[in-house]
């Protein structure tokens, strides 16, 4: 930190210029290096003139020197070309006009991404903007991270953050690229940046659906998710479809592009939900039953009970026993009516046995387990 | 806008020697001679004092130009290494050291790029410096959480941890807006604050989900 001299000049440039500060600094360095190298180059050229007058003994020297000069020339030219290419493509000022927005505009565009506009003959305006879509994607990544953590998503290679980043950005660029190619083929008049902007803003619906899905845990079924998927996902797809509709003339072509956009958009939302949402269901199931059974013991005991209790044999036996018990007391016709009732009740009781036993403590479960091992069926009871 | 914080005469000349980008009226050669000849302890102490001053400015945020004018990346590096060491865990659900490190620096770079693209007149490293220093309240919250985690966990303790992390998060965001506030035009402040908010949200999420 004490020695500032190589950075001071470049830092001066940084604070004074409004724009591409990183590039100015690197160009500075490259220019400084280039000045040094070009001095060497000139010396090399001067030296080349001299040995031509000497005799053949120094032909080796000459060849070496020519080789060196040619090498340096190639280096010079390629470095200049690289610098020019960098200054054209690496300049972040290219992107600056696409970030020129007001907060109110961003808000308006976010809300309008869910409101389809009826297509008329006039082309619907799509603003070329990258700030909104980028912020929506970062919010989506944050939400995915949140979901992944709650659902204990295990990642083999890479990290949670990397996966979320990769998935979102690959979808954004990939889907936009595909749609752009198809639009070019089908004659839909829309630019790549407009497609990026459109698909980016449409991811706002994904953010809403995922947020609702995380905050509201429904148990056992995905009905809420399907409803929101259809409604909110459908609205943003309709918005995109209307924009494409207003920008194309041929009927079949419009349908093709709209179909592609709809499929990509809606299936991405399905993927995001189902890939990262698995364990939330189990948590809510457990919370519903208000008891957290030791998971492995539960399974084993269930299996043992099912093996031990052979419903086909046991229930009719039981029914016969009960009927014999009540025969002296109840008249015959009532008994006949009661028989199916007794059958059903016994079936239910035996089926309930596992869950009822779950409510006893783990130790008791273990004891029951042991008892069942010794007595093979419930007939003994 | 609040007044700029002025240091005493003594501090001014000390600070100007170590990190200031433009020093009008002071010859370059004098600088190099005077700092090369001094004992190493002096250099280290001066740098440490500068870092300490900046931490102090973050913890009691007032609109001041200290962080911007004399930027350095030592503070952010110290904070990053500290947090990555604390957050690192042996089980598979916990982030690795490298993960936290990368998230921190790549996040700072992305937020800085966004601020620059929105038309802010701030240099790249100044912005990374401010963002890095403003993570300090979150690092404090992390230390507190780590201490709380020593006891047996209950819901009440979880709520306490949650509140501490939320407080650290709000403090960090407020501190960074106090420093980066006048870089943007008035009405576009929200546009550059939102990614900073997301960045600190992700770091807070890492802290709160760290359970052992």
C-alpha cells in the first residue's frame, strides 16, 4: 500500500474518466509494454542491415537474427490486433445504454410482464433493457438457494451457488438463443436483446410462484403449485405470446414460435419446483401428525405387522369368534345385518393397529416388536 | 447531506502518505524515500491504524469520504477469510472455505459492475472496498451466532440468532448506502441499492443456516 507509483497514473485516469476505467488501466500498461518492445524491434532492424556484407561464415548468425526479427514482428502485429479486438468487445460501455432506466419504469415493466396486451396491427413495443432481467435472475437465484437449503439438496460436483447460477443463466441465454434462431427462420421481427429482455422479465412469474411455494407449505399434494403454475405462468406466457403475435405475419410461423416459448417457459418452472422441493413435503407430513416417529423403526414394525397379520385369514376368523360370542344374546336376522359391520370394524381395527402403536413411545414399540416375533399372528391375542 | 468528517492535521498527513490516489503538491520522490527508510513496525502500524479507522467508520456510519478516498482491500480480505473460516463445516451441507470466498468476491464484482453500468462515477476498487468493509456488521453477527451455538439449541435461541443476523444485515445495507449514496443520481438510488441488498441477503442466509 505504501508504493503507489505504477498505480497512480492509472488511478488518475480512473477518477477522471466516467467510463471504462478497467480498460484504460490495462491499455495504459499495454502501451507502456509496447513502447519498450518497439524499441527492441527497431534495434533488431538496424542490426539486420549490417551482416549482409560479411562472408558466409556468419550465415548462421544471419539466419538466427532474421528468425528473431520475424518472431518479434509477428508478436507486434498480433498484440496490436488483440488490443484492438479487446477495445471493441471488452468495453463495458457497450452495455451502458441498456442500463439506462428509472425505478418507476422497472416497476411498471415488472407488473406489465404479467398482463398480456391484446395484439393489434401495430407492433407491441419491447424495450431493450438488461437491468430488470438481470435483477430478476439474481432474485431467482437467491430464491433457489433458499429452497435448496431447506430441502437439503445434495450437489455432487460443484456447489449450491454454482448450480443455481448455472441453471438460471443457461436457461436465460439458451432459451433466448433458441427463440432467436426460430424467429429468424420463421420471420418474426424481433431482436436478440428484445428476446433477452422479454424472457428475463417473464422470469418474474417464476420468482412469484417459487416464493409462494416456499412460504406456503401444502401437505401431500401440489395443488396450490399447479394452480399458481397455470395462472401466473400462463399469464406471463400469454404476454410473450401476444408480443410475438403482433410482430409476425404468417399464421403457422407465429404458432411455432409461441409454442416454443410456452413450452420452454412452463417446463422450466416445473423443473425448478420439482427438482428442489422434495423434502418440504415430508416435513409438513410430520408436522401434521404431531409426532416424530423414529423413522427406521417405524418402517420395520409396519412391515413386520403386515407380514404377521394376514388379513384374509384373520378377519373372517375374528368375525366368526365375535358372532359366536354374541349369538346367544342377539336374534339371528339382526346378526346377519351385523355381520358385515363387524367385518369392517375388525378390518379397520387391525389396520389401525400400526398407527395406534406409533403413538406409544419407542420403547413400547420395541417391546411389541419382540412380542410379534414370538407369536406369529394376532390370533394369539 | 451530512458534513464530511474532518480529521486533525496530524492524521491528515499520515493518511495522505499511505493510500490517497491524488496528492496535489507533494513530490513523488519524497514519498518513496520517506516510507522506505522507516522501520517496518511503523509501516505496519500505520496501515493497521488506517484499517481500524475504516472499520470504525463502518460501525458508526456517517456520510464520509474516508472509505472512498483512501481505499484498500486489506479490510475486505480480513473479513472474508474470517467469515469463510467460521462458516466452513465438515458435513456436506455446510459451505466450504472456497465457496464463501468466491461468493464474496464475485458478488462484490457483480454489484460493482452494476453500479458502474448504471452510470455511477466511482472506480472499480473503491466500490469493492466499500462493499467489503460494510460486511463488518454481518461478521459481528456471525461471531455472536457462533457463541450462541455453544449452548443447546431451542426455538428461542434460534429466534435470537435470527434477530441478530437480521440486525447485522440491516446495518450493513444501511452503512453501504450511506457511503455509496451520492454516487448515483437521487432517483436511481434504489436501482443500485437492490443488488447490494441481495448480496448481503445471501451472506446473511449463509450465516443463519450455519447450525454447527
